[in-house]
C-alpha cells in the first residue's frame, strides 16, 4: 500500500480534510498524508484508545468510509495498521489508522464533505456523540 511517495497532490488538497479529522474526538492531531505514483492518496493517524469515544469514532469512520450503504459506497477504505507488536509495543503507542482512496479522481476535500455531512455536528462537541 505505501509505495514510494511522489508529490502528485499539493498539500493544500489535504488541508480541509486533515483539519476536520483533527477535530474528531479521540483523534491525535499528528496526521500523515501522501500519494503514490498512481495518484492514490492516503491519510494516517492515531486514535487515543483510552478516550471514551475511541470505539465510537472507529465505528462511525468505518461506516462512512467503508460501507455507507449497499448502493452508495465511497471509493475509500479505513483500516488499522501496525508494526510488529512483539518488536515495538502495544496499541496505545503503535496502532495507527489509514483512510485510503481507490480512485485518484476522488479528492480529500470530497471525503471531508462526506464525513462532515454524516458525523455528529459539530464534530468536536462531545455531547453530539452517541455514547451508549
């Protein structure tokens, strides 16, 4: 997945998406991003697994990014990645999450609009999140 990265997409193309993701509860603000030689882009971030909304965030992102509906799927995937735990340590420090597109014409700003339209609003208001 992480092929040699070339600058195919200007960092400004990621700006609205990364700023929005940083506002989501439990998301740590350090977000990596890039594109491969085919123009396929990705963002990588960590989630504070001790945060009370951590699994709600995983569930919401998984739903929107991977499986919005049977007839309305985005050309994106959301999944966990980790180096070998036996060599590094546990998920508190080494588990990361990736959102990757499968369509070079699907832009980061478009994903931001989909997330913004379906996540709690405002996204950084903890009271808007269902904590059941």
